[in-house]
C-alpha cells in the first residue's frame, strides 16, 4: 500500500496546519515540498485548485481520495489515529464547538489578518486600525486562555493546533508591539508551540519536489 502523499509548502499556514495534524496522528506520509510558481503536473492532476495542502490517498495515478482543505486533512489524520485525544472523543459536543471556533478564525480573523499584513508591508496609514480588527479575536483567545492553558480546556485540542499557524503570523507582523501587547496568555500559549519539538519537526526543510522525470 503506497504512503499517502502530502503536497506542502513549508511556511504556508494552511500546509503547516495539515503537517501538524499528520504529525499529531503519528502517520507516515510522503511529503512533497513544492514551489507554487512551478507547480508539478502530478499536484495539479490531483487537485485543480493548485493550492497546498493536497493529500492524496492511494496510488497518485488512480487516487482513492484527494483532500485539499487543511482542516479536512487534520480531521482525516486524527480520525485515523488520535493518541492525544485532540478531538475529545468522549464528549460528542466538543468537536462541533471546536469547529465553530476554527471557522470563526478561518472566515473572519484571516480576513483581518490579511489586511493587517498588507497594511504593514505597504506602509499604509491604517496599520493600527487593521491590527485592532485582529485584536478582537486575539482578546477572545486571551479570555479563553485565562480560564485554562488551552483554548477549549486544560487539555490540548484540535482548535489549538488549527489556529496556531495563523496566530504565529499575527505575532510576526509588528513583533515589538506584540511582545508588549496586553495578551500574556496568548504569548505563553504560542511560545509553548514555537519552542516545542513538535514544531521543529513539522518545520523541517525539504528539497523542492519538481515531479517525476
């Protein structure tokens, strides 16, 4: 049985999210680091979207399944194996609550984050306004983390590992501001991940895969 193939890009937060899910599930995969300016034909054949991550199950020439959404990759991986109980399987109400939080950040926070990054990059005069739009969501996280070490409870969950790559991006936009911002629990939570062996392994560098000769 061939290994699942994961097309990835090291610093893309969506691809990072997928790699974290696979790592947490302790699954063996073939990781293919790609250059999105020169997308391999095999990747485009698997998913015409041409964005990462793309997970191919089965033979790549006749795939049994293709998953090209990062959250769906995570859910697939953890449905295969969830040794840390990130899905809180004993509580049927837990996963829907996690998904509501994740989708709030995916749909709304990510829009604000993109505007914030662009304002800083292009030296626009609305950087503060864009950051403050993001802070609504960061404050929501801070409030949760005041109550417990992780977003859903005292135990790590899917929500934590799904949101972390995007909070990492937020923290990098105005690094000096972030370090003194009134969100100490968010900084502690993010630092826990960035300093972990898990993150080091997930962020390992691979040579760019250019396709079959």
